[in-house]
C-alpha cells in the first residue's frame, strides 16, 4: 500500500514537521536489506533536510517529530535530553487496572540481540514511566502512558511489571484480543479461524508537547490509526 507522506502530516512550521506514523513502518531504515522503507525515507522525499528527532518502534503508531535544520534538531534534542518533552501514549492492556499517576521506576537493560529488554537493577539504565487508567473494560484497560525517560520498549516492559502487559505483545506477556473475548453471543463462521482485533502491539503515541524555536509551547495530538480506533470502538461497544 502506497503511503502519501502529506497525508501523515499533523503540524508544520519553518523548523519542525510532525507526522502520525502508521503502524508496521520503521522510523529509520532498518539495518537489514530494504524491508519496505521507513518514515525517514518518505520524509526525505518530501523534504531532503528532514531529520528524525526521536523514534517509535516499528509496530507503534503516532506522533513523530522531524527537524528541518540543524538548529531545530539541536533545540529539540536538548529538550529530550532535559526531559522537557512530554510524550503521552495510549495502550490497551490485558486485565483490569486502576492506575492513578502510578510511577514505575525500574532500570532497563537492552539484551545483546538488540530486539528485547529486561529489568536489571544492577546493569540497567534508569527508566521511569507514569501510568493513568483512561477507561476500564471487561478484562481490559485503556491506559495513558507518560515515559519520563526514553528507553527501548520502556512502556511495554514497565506495563508488564504492573501485570498489565499490552494486548498483542507476546514478547512481554501480552495476549491477543478477540471479539469473542468481548461479545457475549459471538458466533464464528464454521471452519474459519478468528483473527485478533489488532495485529500488533496495541500502543499509540497519542501526543507530543515541546517548545518551538521561539519558546512557545505546542502540543500535537495524533488521531488513532484505523486498527487502534476499531479496537477501542469494539471495547466501547461490547466491553463495558
């Protein structure tokens, strides 16, 4: 499916550009042979000066910022470094959880294979995430996740530490979600396999707040992509 980069743009000024990253598309080119490009590649076709200011996991959708010039890149990089950027993610977690500004402060160590992390109090890097329950359903919870630090897979492993792994995240204990889990009288057509409601880790970068070059604060919200929207709609319809 051809992605039109212009359709992804949420915000643009002379220094920054924000997009709503689709799921299943890497932020940067992957080290392996070309596996269908990246958001950065699409961005550079639109404007060759664009540089990604941070990154989202391949499966994660949502707000992603690019800088148009070196000064803008430095300006935003410093805000990330000083933890002045607020990132808010939405995740659908397995189980029922009442989280009210719950802080998980557990150090994270990236494994040597580069594809997973673990909690390691001796060797890990400091990591903190704050969690709030947005909506409770039958067996599931929509959670707002605010990472204070920016470690790989941070939200995913911190939620699993709360025994609230993200739906469809087998790497950290998350189970798939099926319509039959929600709908009381669910009939599947004979000889068909039921597919999960979402085919990826149910995590979306919902908003990004930072200061533009003149110091003015901006908050850019990224609407749910289709798969996440369908999941939340089904939860609202059948899961309450």
